[in-house]
C-alpha cells in the first residue's frame, strides 16, 4: 500500500503522529520511524533544503513505511511540481492567502481532468511506471 493510501486508511481509524523534518540527513527519518511516527513533513519553507535533499527524505520515509508531506519554499507552480514529482504524498502550502491561490494549487496538483498537472513516468510520483 502506498503511503498516501495509508493516510486515508489510518485517518479513519486514529489520529496520525507526524513531525517536521528540516535536517538534511535521511537517517533522521529512519529514527523518526523507529520512534513510532506515521509520517513526516519535510520543510523546505524555512532553511535551504534543495529538492534533491527533499527527494532523498521522501524516499527514506517511504522505505520506512511512512508518508511524506512537503512544505515547499513557496506556492509557485514549479515548487509544487518539484515536490509532487519527487513523490510527496501531499503538500503543506506555505503562505496560502487567497481563494485564487488555493484553487491554483489544487489545479496544479491534480492530473486531468481534475487539474492541469502534467505526467511523466520516470518520477517518484508515478512510482517510476507508465500509469498515473
């Protein structure tokens, strides 16, 4: 079961235990999993975490059976796309201030016909397969 599916399943059963990660070392994610957390929020908004590090942390979370949300540095389409393509199970949008911004974020986050997100098979988001 993909971690994103597990989020929905577990939320119907109990609250989920999640914490923020700002350190760049994937070992930290393993320690968080060993401590019993269900998921992590990878924080790119505060600090200097490049998407390559966030991608590694997402992979570490998934390998440990946890879900990984990403708080991107901003709500530009490219930042959101980077996080989703890296395999994030969801986004925690920073500084979302207007209904228009929220609608754009939803549009950019969903594949057609629900949104305008593009698909590429060689990404974490697609589990490296040809099917969205």
